[in-house]
C-alpha cells in the first residue's frame, strides 16, 4: 500500500508570493491533517479535513487555508508569504477521525526568501 | 488544552543497550491517545506506538514499548537493543478524543546511538 505522498518536496518562494502544497493520503483514508514544523515553534497543527469539510483549525492566520477534494486529496495554500513561513509542512492521513493512528508524508520544505 | 513535555533535548545510548525517552502530558480530557513518532533527518514522521488512555496494558511494538503511568501522566518510550538506525528525533504526541485528529506534540528528543 502506498504511503502518504506530498508534492512538491522542496520549494523556494519570495516574500509576498503565494504557494500551494498538495497531499495525497493513503488509499482508503478520509481524514487529512496538516502540520507546520519550525525550529522555533516545533510541530504545530494547522487544520484537519474530513469528507471535504474543515473539521478543526489551529491558531494560524487566515493566510493559511486548505481544501479537500472528493478523492480525499488535500491542498493547503499560503498567501502573501512571510519569511516566518519557512518551514517543513507535513501532511498526515488516517482512516477516520479520533482513535485512529495518523500516518505522515515526507513533508514539503518551504523556504521563503 | 493539551500540553506535552519532553525534558531530554538530546541523549546518547550505546548500540545494543536499552534507552528510555521521557514524556509527560497534561490534559483535562478523560479520554485521549498518546503516540510516539520517529523523525529521521529526511523529515518524515514515522509512527512507532500508540497507547489509549483506557488501555490496561502498556503498548508494545517490536523493540518499542510504552511505559504508561496514568496517575503520573507519563508515557515514556523504551527502545530495547538500540541500533545505529535508531538515531533520530523522537516526538511524543497526544490527541484528545474530543478534538478530532488534532495532535499536540512535545519538543522532541534527539537520540544518538553510539557504535
């Protein structure tokens, strides 16, 4: 069974630009969550999608948004990039919500210059 | 709100020896799950082991076991017979069962296995 895949793996952007990251969950998994990892703040929850609906959102500004498609694939978008958005963005999928283990993808490393 | 504390920023262990990575948590939710993940330098988070708050027995997965002490709110990871490939960052995480799939992570412990 293929694992969680994320594209692109690496990305370099400049301040003010926007970026879209993609996540394909494990086949049969319907929940997708996104996390941001930085050296200063550690791992922080961004949002969770299930059945194409955002179910949970972390404490991030509105520049961070996401969506989920009918095939459970998810995208997250960051508009008006700031230097502090440089991070490893991790996507995780699980079969269902609560009481299910989440499996992570390899992440997308975003560098904002 | 949940909080996870990992007090060991870095640890060394000799190859083939056992090592314990500490994790304490704080939550007011009565039902929750505790997880350990391994993150090699490549960045991917690898699931290791899970413990539910109502599980009577400590979880085990191969060389990994979770020493769950509910009254002390601790969920320490024990790795037996360390291998060079165990060198990585290790994260303890918690999910309250009424919070969907939101994981709260600790700051991590960097484990280095010496040959």
